[in-house]
C-alpha cells in the first residue's frame, strides 16, 4: 500500500509539472509548524534559482493547480515561497479505512528472507546480570520486527560454554569433591543423571575460581588442563560439563521467560568445536590465511580503510582457537544449515571492530557469499543514576533476577497507590506492567547510547514510559467495554467522517504506521516504534479528553468513533507485541 506521504507528494509533483516545473520539486514533508499547517512543500524555494523566478510566484502558480484537489482542503502560498498544506478530511478517512481493512495496516512486505539474530551471549555457570538485559531485550525486539515483516527470523542465544571458564569450574569442583566418579579415569559405567551441584553452587564456584586463577599460576594451569581434557573429549569431563550446561540453561530459561525472551536455538561455542579443524584446514588449503609470528591469520584490510584494520586471527601460535575462530565456524554452520541472507549480531558496542574483522574474514574466505548481509548492533551500557554501570546497593553487579524483582515490587506499589485491588490481582497486573516498564525503558533509547535505569521514571504512569502506553490501551479497552455494555454493536462499525481536529490528528498518526514500521525495520531501530506509540498515545488521549464517546447520541458518529478506537488499540497492541510485552485488561 502506498504511504500517505508518498500519495501527498505525488499530488504535489503533478501540480508542479502542470505549472511547468520539475516534478521533483514537489516533495512534501510533515510541517514543523503544526500551528500553521499539517504538511509543507519547499519546492518553490529550491526552484527559484533554476527558473529565475521569485519563490512566491512559483508557489502561487502551483497552488492554483491544486484548486479542487481531492487530497488537500487548503493550499496556501506564503512568503517567501512556502506551500502550506492541510489534508482533505474525506481523503484521510478513506486512507485510514484502507489501513483498517489491511491485516498489517498498509505495510509493504519485502520478499521474505532467512535471518539469524544472534543475541543473548551469556556464559554458562554464571548468573544473568543487568549487563545481559540489553542484548536480550533489543535482540528479541529486532527478531520480532523481522518476523512481522514476513521473514523467517531465527534467534540464537550463542552461549559461552566452551572456554577457560568451563575448566575453572570443573577444576574447582574437583578440588571440592575429588571423589566424584567423573574424575575416575577407570570408570566405564553410566554417570549419575542428577548434577552434584545446584545453580547456587555454580554462582559461588565460578567467581571464586576466576579470582583464584588470577593470583595462583599453578591453579590456573590446572584449570587450563581441565579445559583441554574437556575439549579433547575426556568422558567424565564431558559428562560433568553437560551437568553444568543443563543446570545453567534451566536457570537462564527461567530468567529469560520473565523477560518474555525466547530463543529458537540454544547453541553455543561448543556446537562448532568439532568443525573448527576442518574449517581451518579449508582456509589453509585455499590460501585464505597465512602464518604471521606463528599464528594463522586472514588479512582483512581494505584500500578504502581510513583506520587501522588488524588481521583476523584464526589460530594462535600455540594452536589454540579464539572467539574469532568460533564465530567464523558458527557462520559456516549457519550458512550450511539455514542459508541466511542476513545475520544480525547484538553485543556491546565496544566490539564493533571485532565484528567488522570477522565479517570481512567470513566473506574473504568464502564462508559466506558476498550477498550475505552482516549487521552488528552495538549497544551502550545500562547505568545507575550516578551515571556509572548499574550496581546493587552494596556495589556489586546486580543480578537480572533481582532487578526484575525490584521493578515488580515498585510497580505493585504504584498500582496499589492508584487504586486498591486484591493483592493477587495487583501482583499479576504488576508483572505485566513491570515488564513493559523494563522493556520500553530500554528500547525507547537508541541502542548505541548508554542510558540511566531509573525505576521511579520507568514505572510512572505518566510521560514517555511503558506503563503510560499500557494505561492508554487499557483506557481504550475500558471505553469499548462500556459502549458494548450499553448495547451498542461495536463489531460492525466503520469510519464515516472526521468530526474534529483532535480526531484528524489521531487519524494522521495512525496513517503513518506503515512508513514508520518499514523505516524501523530497514534501520533495525526498535526505538522508532517506541517514539511512534508514545506520539500515538498522546494524540489519542487528547482526542479522548475532547470527545464525547460513550455519551454520543448520534449513532453514525458514535460508530465512527468506535471504529477509530478499535484501530488505535490494534495498532498499539501490535507495536507492543513486536517490542515484546503486552497490556493487562485493567490497571
């Protein structure tokens, strides 16, 4: 479906052409002075020099060609040569009605693509903390945006489950429980199905082992030996590793479920361990990599580079693999299994250079075709009110579970302050609203920017917050319920007119959904959806405060209002679903 702004511009281009001027001058923009007009065309200003005329004369000629236009109700040429425009309400009603009839509100869906969205990236044996929030929340929204546009988008958590951290944990378990059967080289029976530790144990073991390895070289050497045994396939170490993975993943899933974040693939670095030797040999055989100071590297520098671009290391001088190796092998496997046309990665923005190296190495070594699109979304940090990384009151890194608990409690208190509800009901609503507070608070910021996690602000029912968006949706639901209870048929209704400026503003905002969403998809920018629904909520609430809806006695007019409310609710609910949260029935 053609976008509203394009339709308006086409009408203006035709008028420029009929007046004898270049039609390209007819591009229309949303007015930056809504007190004067709704849209504006500055083409006469641009054409003045080309045609040797005063801008106002060109503007007047073009305006005369638009008399009786079905698109515009007003076209005013104003000094020094602007064209100020207002839409014909009937044209707008017809356009919004077309959106209403379309199951995706006028979106032009591209040819579907296979996509992989790589987000999450936690290390096993460690609890999820606030630093994992952004990759999960942004990644889930990006995947949902891609799916809504008709693509086959697959989310992969890409666990850190194979490096030295595994050796550290296994070595420390061996120190504490040396008699475990996993460390008996002569054992050839079935290993226990139950892990000899809990997730709480792991949360204490890893930081202890990590800290000790930095102070004790002998301890670190034993952890490296344990890592080697694991990666070499020693049976007991593999079995113990499987327990670590199962216990950790179970806890991760519980945390991610609380964030309404879901991965189609639970792969990790270990998934590609066995294919790395073949990949490296392929690179050597085809001269894609070369020896440099004992390490095998791929030169990824390009003539157009303005900054230093180091080579991508495939294998270290001691033969060990790195993150680069794992990521390249993962790309190779993703291409083989899913043939993705686009792969999107979400990590800390400080990894921009690293991913540029990996992407270039993948293309240069033909692990991916030149047509494969690689995107790295580097995100900023979540900070406390002091501007530094978000911490607990004690100064430690806050666990994600604790953050969710705190914002759930804060939201519950807000709900009880607003209206007294039974505790179970209030708690249930609080979880829904708190999730919106967390996700909207994050997603409303451009991904690359740091932001301050302010619980008081995020849980507010006013301002640019998730709860405010939900409150607007709940308000619409409440109005529709009251209208239905009054015996009015809310199913068979349609837009039949535009009865006020506030209603027109609401229709114009709804009419811009398709352009906004396509732009958010193309730029991989969830924050643009947040900005849109905040504006939509604002114009709706203005319409609500200025309009009798429930008490409207004119049934034709009331039917039009109800149709507009239903469309507003559907657009808002579609947007928040794409962002990864939902609205309760009441607040």
